[in-house]
């Protein structure tokens, strides 16, 4: 463009110089007036033609440049539309990721219960809520209901020890300090070992059935000295008994879900059949006058028993409060001594279980039973009322996904209770 302008300026200078020389020549020749008019018209026409061509070429070049700008603008607009679509897609992806993050942040965290069970599980629907697992302290307190279709096999062994000093008085008195008859002092030590095999099957998510087959071995050692018949030496009698004990059938049903701050209630029914050796079938021997000792020990109770009970569990992470109320109906039997009506029994227990970690839990509880008076042919048998109190400590450990270990220790708190009771259970899932 700059070269064209230089050429045009050079052309215009040449024309001006030619016009100026012609004009001066005309003046010198005396024909300035007429010749000036003719030359002026020619010069003007030439200039108009020259300027119009220059303007036309300039206009043509401006239109080409404008067309180039239009094409460039259209290309930029297309690129803008493409980038706009890409931004829209990225915005949709960002919104999707944001919604996923919001959903993850609203999911409640997981907890460990043994329970609970001990260890923890994703949130369950109300129909799936199950009692927490705690260390088993008794047949109706502790553990967890068996899931539907699962079969649990539980071998167990229990040891108990009890020692008492007794005074037997078979006499009549004239004065408070004078007695005529038999006065027998005894020291009794009793050892008992009970092995059992228990199976539990989950009929539904809420119903569990149980069968228990016990084997009993008992041994007693009694040292006696009748002080009123002139015997100077102690008499020691040892007796033992072993065999199948009383069979037990149990059913447990979860009554509610434990929602809205309510505890979980479980109904229990246990039926005990008198399959062991009855105390009324045992033979006794007479050593000194009035001193009677058994030749063998019974392995059963001798009567049918039906015990309904209800258990309440209230989880409060990491602990679980529990309680149990029971009533045992003991059926009347016909024995050689007459019609024997063993007293019914009422019982209660309560305690606390809490999780130590994902695999172990610990329980502490107390139980108390009151046995009503026994009747023989309608007459009350004196001294047959019993109060049995026991403090229990339990520990549960999960060996694997299918095997647990439960260890419990019971300490007697009343005179009628056993001094110590130690129990080991190993429940194993086989289905």
C-alpha cells in the first residue's frame, strides 16, 4: 500500500509540473487565456479519472478486508459455541460429583458392637434389628438370637463347689440348755461337674429354638460326729453320682424392634423333663442312730418344670443394660413318701455388658431366686424355703467369624447359694 501511494504522489507531481510548464509557455506565447481553459478542462478530466480509479481500488480493498474480518468473526463464533458446549458438559459433571459427595456426607458412620453385638454393622431396617451380643451369664441372659437358617452347636462345661456346716437336732428339750436325743454335727463338701451339648437353630429372624443335653457328675464328702451318743470318732461318707441329667427345650422370641428409645424385649420359655435320676430314687443308709446318708447322688430334679421369662436389653453404646424376670412352675409328683409338691420359683437378674473392642466384651450381673416351701401330702416341709443369690462376671471373645468363647464366674452371696460356679461355653456356627 505504501508503494502504491509513492507511485501516485510521483504521478501527481509530474502532472502538476507539466501543467505548470504548459501554462507558463502559453503565457509567454500570448495565448494564455484560451489555452488555459482548454488545458484546464483536460487536466480536470484526467484528474477525475485518476482519482476515481484510486477511490475504486481503495473501496475494493476495503470490501475484501471487511470480508476477511467477517469470516474471522464467524470462525471465532463457532469456536465460542464449541467452548460453550464443553463448559456446559463440565458443569453437569461437577453437579453430578457434588451430589455424590452430598450423599456420602449424609451417610451415618459405622459403629463396633459385640453386641452387641461387639463390633459394628451397617444401619439396619426396623425388621432386621437384632439384640446386641453380650457375654452369656445364664441360659436366658447373654448371647444373641440365632439368625434365620443358622445352626449353632455349643459344647459347655461347668464346675461348682459348695461347703456347709450343719447341725442336725433330733431331740426334745426340758430346758433351753438341756436336750435329750440326737445332736449331729456335719461338714458337707459338694463338687459338681456338668458337661452339656446345646444346639440352637434360628427359625426366623426373631424366633430361636434350643435343645440341651446335659451330663452330670457329682461327688459329696460328709464328715459327721454325733455328740450326744458318745461317739468320739468322726464318720466320713463319700457318695457320687453320674449320668444323663434333665433334658431342656427352650424357645426365645424377640417381641419388638427397640425403636423410639424402647429396650428390646425377648420372651423365653424353658421346659425341663425329669430324665435324670430323681432324689426320691436314691437309697440311704443309717450309720449311727438318726444319722442317714445317701449311697449315691441324684443327677436330676425328679419333676417337670416349665419356666417362662422375659428379658430386656437396652443398648447404650458401648454398653448394654439387661434384666430378666422369671417364674418356674414345678409340677407335683407321686413318690414313695407321698405326694410331693416342690415349691415354685421366682427369679430376677440384672446387669451391664459392654464392649472392650471389636472381638471381646465383658458383663457383670446379679441374680436372685426364691424357692417356695415344699409340701408332702399337703404338709409344709420345714426348712425347704431357699434364697439363692449369685454375683456373676462374664467375658466373651470372638475367636473367628464362626466361633466364640464365653467364660463366666459366679460367686454365691447367700447361704443357700453355691460358693463358686465356673462355666465355659464355646458356641460354633456349623451352618
